[in-house]
């Protein structure tokens, strides 16, 4: 009887890990099939931004670097936010030379930030939640009718398989790297929709849109399991987007004239797309907001 009880307990502990793994890779297959039969979004001609200020998190490499580089070419003043100062300075120098005149994580083993948060949740979501809130007053003052401040949040198709466990956001009861990554991307969408609702309710000239870059050939995939790494290599060049292609929808959201004053969107390949039903759950959005405020020490609003 004891052996049976222990065996059942182990099985129930392992089940969420298996489900998170399956959901994430199924979402990945769907994205790859889409990318196989659909061309990458091509940026239209975008207007010059005339010294507007952009803060790009993770702007030292991959898609973040491409976003920073392109926004600078549109005459925007870009501030790169990252974890490594030397990397940031190198990226700034490279962009300055081109124009003459590491921040996300995926599928890492269980680790904690310096503040004790699960790494995916802390770095991919909670840090952006805090930074955005700290900048809100400035964004409100900067936004004007016809010239809204814009917040662009990078989510992912993996959010479709994400589940939010409010009583275990840090994954202490059962850690799954796949589930943790999907949860962080779902959290970003819940946050973006709730924030836009708050801003609209107060009449603020600030828009919030979330974007999905697709599957992009960046260092994010370095933590895939060995079989997945082997399977990825022959398909990456054929099916994955380049960092520049992956960055295009975020650049579009940040600078396109036709999106002026429009928020609350989930954009994929340059078009409005329906996100998961769970991401649109207003009660869950509110609960996550309140919990996030408590975690980072912000006054609940």
C-alpha cells in the first residue's frame, strides 16, 4: 500500500512537467508550419521619429539589437537596457558605427534571481512589469493626443499552452522549465491587457500592444534538450525567422503611423491576432496584477 501511494504521488508530481513539455512543443510545431507556408512580415516605410525616446530591454543581441538598430535609423533616441554593461556598450558602439552620426531566457534549469524569483518569471515578466510601472508617470506626461507614448511587450506563441498558477508562481511545488517559460509569456499578455484597460479608463495617451515574433533563430534555443537541439539544426535555416525578421513586428508596433492611438492588440507577423482565451480573462488579469504589485513592492492600483 505504501509503495503504491508513493508511486502515485511521484506520478502526480511529474504530470505537470510532461504537460508543459507537450504543450510548448505543440505550439512550436504550429508556428513552424505557419512559417513554412507564409512569408515573414516585411516592414513598410515608417516615418522618422524625430528624437522620440525608446527604451529597449534586451537590446544588446538578437531581436532586441535589431529593434534598437532600426529605431535609431528612424532618428529615435534609443536607450538599451540589459544585464551586462560591457555587452550594452559594445552594442551601442556597433549601432553608432552602422548609423554614423541579454535579457530574455528560455528553458533554463531551475534557477532564482537575486531577489529569489523563479528565473523565467522574474526576468521575462516581473522585471518588465516593474520597469513599466516605474516609467508610467513619465509615459503619461510624454503622451499627447495624436502622439501617444507606446509600450510594446514581447510575448510568444508559447503563451497558448501557458497556465498561471497563482499560488505557485515561482514553481516551488513543481518546476518545469517548459511550463515556466510559457507561464512568463502568458503573464506578459495578461499584464499588457490589464495595463491598457487601466490607461484607457484614466484617459491617458499611452498605448500598450503585445507582439509575437514567431520562432526566431537566436541564442534563446541554446537550452533546448539534446534531442530537440539535434532536430532544430537542420530546420533552423529553412523555417526559423532571422533576428531582423523576428524584430519587424515589434518595430512596426513602435513606429507605424496606422497604429497611433491603438492599443490592446496582440500582433503576429504584422497583423492583429487572437491570443488565448486565458489571456483575456479579466479576473485573472486583475489577480496577477495585484500579486505582481505585492511581489515587487508597488502600491496596488
